[in-house]
């Protein structure tokens, strides 16, 4: 039987930073969804091959955590226009040594949206591998584990230097955004998981 998604208390030990690669493996195995099994398998191989998989200098790639942030009605997700990459993306970023990817997703969501009181839902809703080619860096892979995160009522997002704009977007409106298949898959899974929460 597949466990239902549930929100973690923000003070839970489940959100404490870690440097244990075994935790990253466990979180990857727990991720639920469709269409990402090959990504999960490849990331697990890379975790076994690289002691520094959670460090941004690891090549061919490194762990990242992303947040599919939905509003309290669970009808809209928060997209940001990334300054460096010049495209619409979900909040997320480098693990920076932290193998607790639920914590990474929460940290990145807080930093990039300015929202407080966010709730992480586990297990992860999506896993993705994508190539990034930022200016002044070599092209490399982001090994991304993605979590649904619920915003509090009345909270207003405020971006930081990493984004030029933030926008709440419904699932129907997302069709008009130039996003990749991985983000569309994550959005489908995120909205579906959000609809099951009590």
C-alpha cells in the first residue's frame, strides 16, 4: 500500500540538515510518482560513486532540492523568473553539503520566496535530472529531488537577487509558461498530491 502524502511539522527532526548519503538514498527510494524511475536509478548510482555528491563542485553533477510551492487553496503554484538562467522555474537550489533534501527544498523556498511558515509535504513528489549551463560555469547536471510545500494564508512572496519576478500560477495557466517536461510532470504530481491533503 502506498502511504498518503503528509505535512511535516517545521520543527520535526525530519527537517534537520544531514551529511549522511544514506539519508539521500532513503528519500529517493521514498519518492512517489510516475515518469522518473530512470532519473531515480541514475541519481542512486551517482550517490554511490561520489562521496561529495551533495557539494556543488561535484561533477558530472550534484544534488539539489526543489519546492513546488502551492497557495493555501492549493489551486496555484509559485513560479519565479530566474535571473541567471532567464527562465521560469520553481524555487530550488544546491544542497550545499546537506543530504536532507526535504530540508534543502524548504530552505531554498524560504530564501527565494521570502515566505515564512511553509510546510513540507513528504514523500517527495518528483525526481529529475537536468542539464544546467549557467554563465561563467561549466555545464553540469542537477540531480533534483522535489517536494510539495504549502504556503500559509495571507503570506506574500518577496523574491531575492536570484529572481526577477514571482507569480502565482494555476495549473491551467502553467500551459502558457515556457517550462520543460520535468517541471510539467512535477506540477501535475504536485497539484494531485495537494488535492489529497486534509
